[in-house]
C-alpha cells in the first residue's frame, strides 16, 4: 500500500515508521521544513526507544521518506492518514481541530482516484463528519472514504504497542474502506491482533473513553494513597490486593504525583467539554480532572512538609522532569507544578532528567540544570524523585549523603523501601505508605 502520513510528530512519525516496517511505502509529510530536513538527515525530533534505528532501516530499504510536498504525496497514495496535533483550545478546553481541518482541505485539493482518508489524531465525536464535509465542499469530485483509526500508543513503548496492539479500532461508514484498512493492518491481523470495526462516531468516542478511564484509575489510586497515609495502610498492598481481581487489573494502579503527558490531560478535558455540549455531563471525568490538577501542586506541599514546613532559602534537587520515564515529553508533567510550588515557598531548585532537559528548559525557569543525579544533589537540603527513570532506582545513598547538605529523600514514585533508605541516615517520605512500617 502507498501511505501518506500528514504530520510527523509523535503519533505520525511512530505510525509511519511502523507501517513502513510492515512493508508499506510511506511518505511522512510535515509543514515544518526544519523538522523534515532533520529527519532526512537521520535526526529524530523525539526520544522514543528504538525509533532512530527503525527510521534508518526503513529509509535505507526505500520504504520510508520525508517531505513537505503534500500535493505529490497525497496524489500518489491509496491511504492518507491525518496525524496532526489536537491541543486543548485556549479559553474553553475544547480540542483545537484547526490543524485537522486544514489538513482535510489540503488533502481534498490534491486527492486522485479513490482514496481512504484516515483520522489518526485524537478527535471528538463528529470530527469525521466535519472532515468529510470539508473534503466534499472543497472538491465535490473527490472519491474518498473518511475513516477513524485512533492510536493507543504509550510514550516510551510506542513501537511495541503499535506492533503488538491489544486492539485496532477502525470506524467507518463506507464499506469500500473496510478492505483497504484490512490490507493496511494485514501484518498485524495475521498475528491475530483483533480488528474492531465500528461506526465512525463510535470509534472516535472509544479513544476518549479509554484514556478517560485510565486517567480515572490513576486518580482513584492516588486518592486511596491519601487515605492510606491517614489510616496507616500501605497503598502498594492495596493496589496489589485489588489489582489481582481480574475485573480490575493491576495496570495504572501505581500511586504518584498525578498524570501528565500529551494525552490524558487534554483528552479528559476535551471529553468533558464535548459531553457538556451534548447535555450529558461526565461527572466522574470532571472530578478526575479537578483532583489531578490539585494533586500535582499538593505534592509540592508534601515536600515542604517533609522538610519541616519552612523551605525558604533551602535548596531542593528534583530528579525526573518528564511526565514519565523513557520519553523527553514535558507536557503537563507533574514536575512543573511541584517545582513551581517549591519556588513559590522560597526554595532554590536544581533538576536533572536523563532525556528531558532540553524540553524542560523551554518550560521551567529559574532552576539550575545538572549533568546527573549526584550533581543535582550537591548542596541540596532534600532530594525529590518525581519521575521513576531506571537510573534512579539504584542510587548510591552513601555518595548522596556525602554531597547533600541534609539527607532528606521524598520519593513520589515509591521506588524505594523505607528501611533501605533510612539505614543510610536519610529521612524518607513516600506516597501512601506509613513511615513506621519496617517492611517497606
């Protein structure tokens, strides 16, 4: 199949490269000429494990290319994916669909013969209808089928998720597109990855419902962690105890500083706004959004409390700036709110992240960026783990204690046990676990 991917950001690039690896001929298109030039030279604009090698392999094989030329690529394609950004719209929180609609108009101007137009971007219910209307208004002779095919990729594990998915959701109202989309995903179908064909609007809602449910699950265990601290229970054991129930499952039940990233914050908000517009409010999701927003800054207050309540003039080292490990994505990272709360209370902050430093510098002002965890800890009155990168799981506490001004560790991801930290002379605070439990 000949595939054009409009948008070479996270979703478009990963999807395009994986399709090429399946044997399809893929052209990734982007209006950002500097991004395309970098990709043509093998420079990857995002950090995703395994992506750089996969790009190089498929470019070398002649199955993958990059361009700013929409006209030529669309005209030669059987399938055109729209994978542009849908950020929260300023002012009201709705998904900003201007990039999707602009892509639809441009596709309509250049499409030839029968072409399947696939929305890969996360979009509210009814977006496919509007995309189809725009295309037919722009080019009444266009012979197209508009399809919804949401992505379910986790940053840091996107290639594995794409090649071994739980399900592939395809929403369509045109039976001609069914055979085309089956062929696009044929390599996965042969591996028995379930293809779920639905109506287009149903497909659009599945994506939002899935992300909202996972966000709600994270928020639930975070609220349980607060209760655990009040009653002397252990949130990790609570999580395991309920997660062993097959109806609940163990994933997304890890207490921490709240969710962030490119999907959950904007998608929960967009779903809530869409539901309000249709006079069918989703109260659980609205509450989830509020709790999560408040929790991030509350984690800053937790650090302050662990340091005795007064941090003015103190130095605090923050390890992990991205919203999760194995990505350089800083969007809505809990670290942003935690650091802001510490600065507002008068502290000086140093920070370190294995991959997110460049992006962090664009978002977080007035902190000192260090070259590694120990450089960040030098002279600090406390060390805070915000993101659970693997390299933070085996810190040398003797070395840390020798460079810190005061041995205080606040572990917002519960990656250590109480006894293994305190035996080195550290004061230790975690999330949802009683500090006097020697088994932790």
